[in-house]
C-alpha cells in the first residue's frame, strides 16, 4: 500500500502518520463513534413474569424518543436476576458499542441490590474491559425528587380518606426508610409485601380510625405477580368490609411521565 521509505526521507513522518491513520480506519472504523456515543442501561430486578420485561422495553423506547435530539445515543435494558445474561456481561457487551456507559437502577428502594449487587457487577465489568470504558452508576429511581408527584396523583386530595402505600419491602438496614418517608409526606401509612407492617396491619389501623374510604397504591415499578397478589388481597378485604370503599391504584408503569423523569435525570447528569 505504501512504498518503503528511508528514515532519512523528509516525507517519512508524514507518510508514517498517514499509514497509521489508514490502519485505524481500516480495522477500527468506529473508534471515534464509540468514544462519542453515550449509552444508558436501564436495570431492573428481573422476573419470571413476562409483563415487567415487556414494560421495561416499552419504557426504554419512550426514554429514547425523548432523547432523540441528543445523538448519537444508545438505550438498552438489563435485569439483575432471572436472566440468561449476567449484568456484568451485559455491560461488557454494551461497552463494545460505547465507551461512556451510565447504569440507571430502576429500583424504588435502596436495598442490597442497589447498594451491593449492582456495584459488584459494575466492578466485574470494569475489570474485564480493562479499564478502557467509563462506567457510571446513576442514582436509583426511588431517589428522584419528582417521583412523589406521580404517586400523589393516585391518592387524590381528600385528607379525610385513608391512604396506604405498599411496597415490596427490604431487609437491608434502613432500606425501607425512603418508603416510610414518602408515605409520611403523602399523609399515608406505609405497608410491605415481604416485611412488617403488612397491608392487613395498616388496613386495620385505618379501620380503627373510622376511615370509610381507603386508597391503596402499590409502590412498584411494573405490574406483575406481586401486584396481582396485592390486588387479590384488596378484593378479599373489600368482601370482608363491604361498608368501606376501597380503591386500588396502579404501579408506575411504562408511562410518558416516568420516561420524562428518567430523561431529566440523564440530562441533569
């Protein structure tokens, strides 16, 4: 491709640089694009139920649509558990497309997954990529300042009604404190699926207070097996207490409003 040149030639340095540039373009055509492209990985817990995964993909589409003006950009999804591809491996695959990665944990509570498991997977991926990729861990979804607004809309403004905000619950020390604080902010009682206080416990508390209307909002990202089980429990409570008007809300879901919150977090990064 290039003639052999004596190092004494005044053109040697110029042509040597040209040769190197040709080599990079021939064998690494997307190097500059990889450096410029930002990639975002939306990470959830994972489920055997297909509904959360479908909702996650729909949410990723909504997020990308709102970030389309910021090109080039990559939005992909991953799960921490119940997935054939470990999170670290998924991060490594994404590193082949971009050298600037941001991991966005779509978790509502700062439990073990947020504090330990995801950082551990990131550390594995960082080591396996040889440190040539910038991987940033963004704040978890439950810490977003405007998230309470989405929850509050389901409760309404009648202060006389009883309110229960129910989440999965965490055994991690202080892991449930953010939900408890959010419930207090919304003038609601906090309840948990896996730890105390339970939905029945808090429902009994509101009955003792004489509440005739009670709204129960699931503090979950997407609909799935647990939210369905909670809905059945609400139906049982309604059958037992027909004189009480029960209302059951919805998980956050793959909505334009939630996508906008994620976009704002990305843009404020």
